[in-house]
DNA sequence: TTGTAGGCGTTATCAA
DNA sequence: TTGATAACGCCTACAA
């Protein structure tokens, strides 16, 4: 491995001078700079980040912890963030975590090892924050998850109002004449988001005085096509009379639609299906999905702005709600008034 | 930050003893182990990987470089690899790269910073390997990309025979009575894989003596829904008489189908569409996609086996072909013999 | 079984 | 403008 020492030896300068060149310091003679840069290029020298980060130096880095490697909404948000950060003096350090991983633990590790100026959490489990977040002492923003109830002055959040958004979905289905509605969602005990959305649904049913049998008409699934596919079949076996389904993600909605079709039911003719998220695929699917679109651009931009503000001004935590948008699509149809 | 020194001081033992405990060495007294472990837990101490990796120590790590965060085939392969590695003495270090990033450069960095025992490349651009790969000196496996033509004794590959697979797709379309076939694929100059598939197509046309106007009936797109959507529209504007389309990925096929439907054309009634990859979504889409299924389990298992073998036995490079499977789906229909 | 000491590659401080 | 040197946190010979 080529080290800074090798470059120093070969150039005739000392390691300090080489280091200065590498870090674009200006207290180096043009001569030295040119000579050293030539050798660096020739030797394909790249500094060792491990060594670099040993000294806990302010790193102008913003860490991003993405939970769920292949979450399409997060992919969109991240892309947005990346392009925005390019115009700042910061660098991004992105880590992908498993769905079940403890992001707060990872945040601690990242802090220790990269010493970032701030952290963005794309997704996350609020429970993990309850214990262990005290040790993270840089400004953080929880993206797409509400953090208002967490008592940390360095943790802001930017999120869609899950309760209202899910309520809006149910409002819409009811407005379309549906009264027997099934719901497919995540585990209400494990997923805070799912629980919020569920509460929004139940509220809407109550407001509209539409009956909803919580025991029979809710079915748990993971956020994957085939888990939702199986959930849809279970749901239908138990509640054969539903005319609409609200799925708590577009991926779930697609699994559900496939299940219905495989059972010989048409979507939306026989049963309407509503999704959530507004991923790109929603408008490429057949039928185009009716869904609640989370505004990923806004989520991204507000999160980053909040974080940069917290870093620069050391402000206290702020919790923002980003508006959502109902997209009508083709998967929900108006149900003729009952005779 | 808590360091090994703090633990040493607090426990009354020396740093080396603490280090030994942390690394599960057996030359530590049970007493010391217990005492130190208690303090480590109480202080939430986690070793600093930067420092740990400064010494270029064999790390029992296998690095995985995934190119293209949202590639669904890679997601499946990676998941498979992860579950297999759990049963070995190795740890995985996964890095995600942009579509356009230079994976060989990244490999060099990973080697320098993590000193892995081997590297798996999920996707990659063969051109990047032409220059710079010499500096990577651990066993590597190119997954899903043919590397036979690269002259490196430490670079194996496990891939689907893209040429044969694409040829098989065209064979199938022709067997179904299609003779005017359009193709949507990646940039033939940039994507080796696309080129191989394209050659397979052209070969098949020649063998079956079916005419194919290379200039008119091929349309370039990126591997995304909306890029393929636009490509499909361009293709149709130029070749209005096609009865079938072969898309070089399922994602492209979905974009193409959406475009056709938006133009009022039915799939498969008016135009048949064939995909490639066999991602999970293919069987959840409407219509279920006819596609060439790459066997991600086999790609995953053979790659890992090959890599472990190379590591253990220091074998020379091996290039394997993994069989593919044609999935009929619903998006391709038999065309009635022409009058 | 335990401790001491030196080194990994880089940056920062201070002196020249 | 440059160079010598001391950290950074950890691991590992080697010595006890």
C-alpha cells in the first residue's frame, strides 16, 4: 500500500508538506504542490480514511442512515438529498441498515468513527431512540417519522402526518361510496408509523359513522409484495363482503391487487384498492394506483435545511409536518349507491 | 468517547488484556473476562473500527460492492448471500455505489481500509476493470457479469449467459408467431451486458431468418420505468407495425407496457412484451410478465462458493455460467398466423 | 495469564 | 514555507 510517507520520500518533502498538499492547504509553495501532486497521481495514492478519522476532527460530513435497503420512497428522498448537498460544503456518508437493525446503535458507531456534523435518519424505530440516543450529541433529523414525542433537544423531525394521511385515504374511499373496507398494514405493535396510520383510519370511520370491525377487517403484513398477497387472501376469506381495501404502502397494494386478480376479482370493478407512499411504480402499475403521495422532495429539502440550520445555529429541535397529496389513479372506483 | 484505555483503567487491567477480551482470545482468566465484559457493557463501549483497521490485519471480511442501489435483482442476490454468510466465519461489508461510479476504485479503497479476504462485485462495468484492477490483490468474483475476457487470475465470474438468454427470448417471441419485433435496451456502448444481449437477439433473428432492422427497431433507454416509457413511445412512432417488444429488463418492460396502454394499445392483445431478469415484481404485475428469469439463488450461492474456494485454496480464476429460465407469464400472446 | 511498548497512516502543533 | 513529533485508538510481539 502506498502511504503518505512513500510520497514524502519520493518527492523529497516531508509528510507534513504532503499532507498539506493533500488537504489543499495554501501554505505550500507552488513548486512543492506541483511536484507532490504529480507523484500522488502517478502512484494512484488515496489517503486512508481510517487513519484520517482517527483524530476526532470536525469532518464536514453529514451521515445518512437509511433503514430498509430497498425502500423506494427512501431511495427517492436520498437522491434528492444527494443533489442538494452537492451545493454545500458538506459531504454525505450514507449507511444502509437492515429493516430490523438498531439505527441508534449505528448512529453511535458513525459518530465515533466519522464524527459527522449531523445525522439524517431515513426511517427508524422510535423505540430504539428511547434508549441510547443520549449518547448521540450531534444534531439529528428523523425523516418521514414523527419525533415530536421524543424528548431530545438535538432531534428534529420532518414527516408526513400519517394519521391525517391515512384518514384522508379512508375519507376518500367512503366518499366513493365504500362502506365495507378492509385494511392491510404493518405490525401495529412494532411499527409506530403503521399504528399512526391505523389510528387515522379508525378516526375517519368514526367521524363518518361507518362501521369497522377492527378484529376482522385489519390484516397484518410485512411491507413486501408476497406478504401482502397472502394477507389479502386471509382478509378476503374472513371478510368476503368488503368492496375496498386500504393498504398501508404501495408495495402492499400491489400484492393485494395481484391476490384479488388471482382469485378472479377485478380491481377496481369488484374491489377498489388504495395504496400509500406514491412511489414511482404506482403510476406505472396496472391499474395506476390510487395512493397517498408523500412529497419526497419536500421531505428531503426540509430535512436537510433543518439539519443545516441546527448545525450552524445550534437551534433546538423542530418538528415539521409536510403536506401529502391524494392521487386518484385507477384502482379505486365509485361504488353505485346501494339499492 | 469511551476508549479501551478507559475500560482498562476502570477494570484495573491493562489495555492488552481488555483487547484480548474484546477479541475473544482465550488467554484471559475467567475473572478478568467477566469483570471487563461487565464494564464494557455498562459503558456501552464499542471498539473504534478506524483504529482497529489501521493495522492491516486479516479481517475475516468479505466486501460486497453493489452497483445501483435500486437494482431489484441485486437486492435478491444480496439477501441470499447474506443468509449464506451467516453460517461461515466471515462477515459481510456491503457498499452501495452509484450506477456510474467506478467500482474498481471503490474496491481499492475498500482493500486499503477494510482489508477484506475477498470481494464480490454485484454488477459492474468491465471497462473499469481494464485499468486499475491490478492493484486489487484479493480474490474477487464478478456476479451476474461475464468476466472471461478479463486477464486477471484473481477475478472469477458467475453469470447468466446473456447472449443465449436474450436469444432464447427472441426465439420464444418468434415461436409465438411474431416477426416484427422491437427491442428496448441499455446503451450498447456503455453496457457490456446490454451488448451481449443485443448480439444474442441479432443471432436469433438471423438463425430464424426473421428480418430485423437494427437502425429502426432498437431503442436505447436507461434501466428505469420512465426512461423505458419514453423509449417505447419513440420506438412505436418509428416502427408502428411491430407486434412484440423485447425489453432488456423487467423494469423496462413495465415502463414499455405502461406506454403502450397509455397509447390505447393492449398488452398482450395488440403488442406482446417480454422482459428480462425475473424480479419478484414480474409476477405481481398486470399482466404477469413473460421474462427470462435469472436464477438469483444460484448466482448467489455459486459466487460465494467460488470466492470462498479462491480464498481458501488460492485457486485461479473460474468463469461459470448459470442457467436461466424462460417464464411465460401473460404479457406475450401467440399471434395468429398471418393471412 | 498479564503487561509494556511499538506501530498502523494521518493530521495538528510547534519550532525552525 | 517547511519539518519533526506527538497524538488518535487499537492490536500484537515480546517480555515478565
